[in-house]
């Protein structure tokens, strides 16, 4: 069987992989192979699923469009949004 060496794995990712391997009672190598297999199978199925997801999201947005109304004055709402932004970037309206 072919071998593969992974380099520069971020410590947090390695800890997560080790925890997942322990939880699933697999070796680290077995866990990585299992997760890669799952990811690639999901990716192969994605175009069909993605089209369905897009259609359902679009239908939901169309259903909601134009129905929301704020309880506060638009100018006050804009001020509140601007006040909640991260400082440092100047935004002109």
C-alpha cells in the first residue's frame, strides 16, 4: 500500500485528529484515511446536493422577501448598526 507523509500539520488540527481517532478507536493513520475518504465521497456527491440546497434556500428567501419590518426608526437602526461595527474603518453613508 502507498505511504503518504503529511508535514506542517497545525497543532490544533493534530489534537483534533488524535481526539477523533481515540473516540473512533482507530489509529491516527486510519482516522486520517477514513476522514479523507468521507470528504472525497461527499465532494463527489456535492453538485447534485448543492443544486437542491440552492433551490431550497432561494425558495425560503423568496418567501421571506419584503415581509420583515423593523420596530424602530430607520435612522436610529442605521446608527445602531454603525455603532456596533469594529472601530478603525471609516464608513461614509
